[in-house]
C-alpha cells in the first residue's frame, strides 16, 4: 500500500508540475483555432507589426497613438522577451500574417486569475469578419482553458462606441469607465454561452 500511495503521489506531482510548466511557458507556445494560428513574435514579424500599428485604421483605436519608430519597436520587443506577466503572438491565417494578440496579468501569468487581452486584425491579403471572431475565441481559450482565468478584461477607447458595442455582442459586459477608456469584462461562468454564440459562425 505504501509503495502504491507513493506512486500515486509522484504521478500526481508530475501532473501538477507538467500543468504548471504549460502555464508558465504559455508565451512560447503556438495555438491553432478556427482557421488562425497564434505564433510567438519573432524579429521577422516586426516590420509587419510596425506597419499595422502605424496605419490609420489601427492607430486610431490605440490608447497610445504616437508613431512607432523601428528603434522604439526594437526596445519594446526586447522588453517583452522572457516576461512572465504577459505574452504576445502574431496571428497567421493560410500562411499569411494577419494580426496581433496579447494577454497580460498584474503578475506572472501562471499565478494570476484575472487577465487583460488586446490585439487587432491588420491589413493583409486575408481579411474577413471571421478573423476577428476567431481571435476572440483564441484569446478566451488561452485565458479560460489554458490559464484557468476567472475573468478576462478588454480596454477600449471611450469614444470608440462601435468597437465597444461589437465586443458587447460577443459576450463582454461593461465593467467600468476609466481615464483610459471603457473596461469590459467576461467572467468564467459567462464564457460557455459567449463561446457558443461565436462558434455558430464556424459551423
């Protein structure tokens, strides 16, 4: 009995270790969902990200609308490497870069239960409304299923009513108005219904 108990205990410990490692390494993982793939950002992705970020259609929706220079972007890229409190991906579809996504916590992601996500779909040869839905579903999966989140928030400029209402239709609820914009939130118990609402577009 003692040896069997020890085996079970060791097996359980290994599973916990493996689960913790998966959560700790979340930013180095790639994910595939509903026709898109999220890949960790590499140096080769920077020109496309900078071009999108500086474009009028993306820039006008950002809290920081200042111009991103190559030097400033390199500093940002170096600052996110190896961070435990956030993860960043390039969104790909059909072999083409199509957008950007991130998830952030106040502390190490594997120790947090509340997260904030951000991202956008950039100009590319692959562009349609389902990319936006797929990106939201991917962010929810990473937050709720990989990181076991209790809540996922998104912060949107207060004057961007169109984007606020779009995210409300997906399942987010208005949480609070801040100096930076409107914070919307989705709770774990609301996730299944919100997920089902978007999945119908992929059937």
